[in-house]
């Protein structure tokens, strides 16, 4: 992928994540599929990790396909993401998982 191709892909990801309603979550793979790049879930994670502090992308609404908050380089971000989701009414089960059946964004 060339640089402006990569930038365009990241922008498509950001635009799609902005559509996730409050109180819902999407998976990395779901976002990749929605932007026309199935099997590129990892790149969705890279795009979200590349966000600067002055963005309006609700990155915290994207979780992994197991319904879990994915590990980050900075360990406090996992707890921070969980708090943001809980503030929106997302419930975590005993094993730290979100019920995708109940909380996943259905496009």
C-alpha cells in the first residue's frame, strides 16, 4: 500500500468508526469489512493507534472479535477504554467480555 493509499484507508476507517452509535461496539474485523478490506483487522488497530490527541474518533467503541478490549502498548489504556464503554452503558461479563449479541453495532 502506498502512502496516500494508506492515508485514504485510515481515513475510511476513521469515518466508519465515527458512525458507531454511543452504547454500541464494533469489532476490528467488522470495520475492516465495512471499508472494503476484509481480513485487515490488524490494520484497523494500527489506524486507531495512530490517532493523535486532538481527534473526534470514538476509538474506544472498537473491540476484538472475542468481545474483549485488546491489549495496548500502554497498559492504562485498556482500563481507560473499559471505563469509556461502561460510561456508555456497555456491560462487561465476569470474564471481561462484552456480549456482542447485545452490544454489537448492526449496520
